[in-house]
C-alpha cells in the first residue's frame, strides 16, 4: 500500500483532500500535516512514498519542506500542490519538487500523478540508485527554456515566430538549434541561418524535443574519469531519433506517434549519462563486462541493481513526460517486457536504436544491439523491417547496410 503525506496549513484544504481521496483508502495510506515542522516529525517516524505539499505556508514553506525531504529522504517522490501561480513561487518550487500541480487539482489528475510516480519508482529495485536519481540536481524540473516554450504554445495567439523569438533569447540554445538543423541529420540543401527559419522547418514538436534533450545533456558536468562521452552519446541519440521518426511515419499517419517516437529515441539513453557521470568507477566496470560479452542490461543489473533504461524512464516519468515516451525509454532494450500487442513508440525506438548502434559500432563507439525478433514476430511486424530500413536509407543515407 502506498503511503502519501499531504501538507497544508489550511485545515479546510486538508479536510477537502480527505473527502476527495476517500475512495483511495484501500490503495493509499493517507496522513495529513498542517505545517512543515509537523510533516518532518511524521516523516522521522515512518517511511512515505510521496509527499504532497502546499507552496505558501506559515513558517516553513513548501519549497523549504521539500528541500529537507530531498536531503533526508531522497527516495521520496516530492510534489507541490499550490494555488499560487506567480513566477517567483513556481521557480522557487521547481528545485526541490519533482512536479508542480495547480489548485484546484482534478482528483483524477492527482491520483494519476501519484500512481504514476509510485509505479515508476518501482522500476528501480535498488534503493541506492533510486536515492541517487532522486537527488540529482537536474531531475526536479524541466529545463527552463523548454518550460517557457511549452507555456507560450498554450497561449491562443502562439505562433512559430514567437517561439523562435523566445529561443533566440538563449544564445547557447540558438546556436545549438542552428548547428543541429544544418547538420547531416536533416540533409538540407541550403543553410538555415535564423532560429525562426529553423523552427518553421523542424516543427514545434521536434524543436521542443531538441531543447529538452540538448539542455538536459548540457546540465551534466562529467568528472575527469567519466567513461561515457556525452557528445558521442548525443550524436548517437540524434541518429536514433531521426530513424525512429522515419519508422513511425512508415507505420502510421498519426503525427503524435511520430513525435513521441522522435522524443523517446532522443532521450532513450539519458539514464546511461546519469549513471556514468555519478558512478564513473562502477560504470567502467559495466563497460568492461560489456566488452567481455555481457549485455548492457546484464552488466548494469548486476552492478547497480537496475539498468540505464529504467533510470532514464524514472527521470522522465517524474518530469511528467507522456507515458508512451517513458515506456519506450524504459523497455527499449527488452521490449517484450512491456507486454505490447501493437506498434508504438517503443517499437520504433527499439529498432532505431539498434540500427544507430550499427553506425556507432562501425565508428568504434559502442557495442552492437540486437533487434528482438520474438518481439517483432509477436507484433506481426518482422516483415516490415526491410521497408523501414529502405525508408531510413532514403531519409538518412548513412544508416549501415
């Protein structure tokens, strides 16, 4: 049974939460505190899966409380539930919280958010690794520019031009977007020299994914002995993303499926970056085991008790990314574990990452990754591989034969 602690200095709010969540008593053990100090006292006596706190409270506010929860109980999922929408409050809460929910919160949304956070927490069987991931400074909030672009797109008057102007305010990201759009991954016959043009060409979903992934990679400062080069992983992820999108377009005219496939492939190995940069010596042992014949899944499970797909999925799940993306990241190495019966972003990412590995392997980077033939057969899609391969050759001629 999940244990959830709600914290708010308004007794009426807590009473409303009790009534709203009465139907969850068979699944959740609920406790309530009227101050940050009382909450810390309760937390010192028993372990909770989730703490949901108001932002503005007398004495210790929500950000301060969740900062202490992060320090003392890093395995606990931390959510802000607040009616205050001013920018200062929101930015203060982003650091120690995993997600920010606004009041009044729909009961189903709150239940789904807590359930999903707990379910994703179960991906990590190692408490040590779960604590490590939960403490990462880059995990609590999405990159700021990504959040700003998403907020802009919610406005009725949102436009590609306005999004381009927003990105242009960030010099580093502007340079990165132009570098990416003019790279071989997109195969343009002419150079694009403005961010606004890049946004129009790439489309908002692709730009959003690139902002999220690029800023995420840039947040990490690798230690001198880090065994994984972030720039090579980024190049490989870009290749995977283009291939995954091409595969998805072959199977469906649903733009959301193609966009989710692209984003998931772009982010599918972020867990490797998290592990390698925080536990470089242990990850050196992982790479040695892989060179000796183990798979990444086997080596990581043995050394960490969890794998980089699970760590990456946990990170993205806490950020609230869509379930198809989180699922694709979690199971891209062993897709049969997902129990799927139809084509999905997971299928596209699984195949695309294997083909991108071929290219990386030829360049002396990374081991080969095999396509799960039983998984493909179970979906009735094995005969589609050559069709996808040809489509990828047309779009991305560097794919290995």
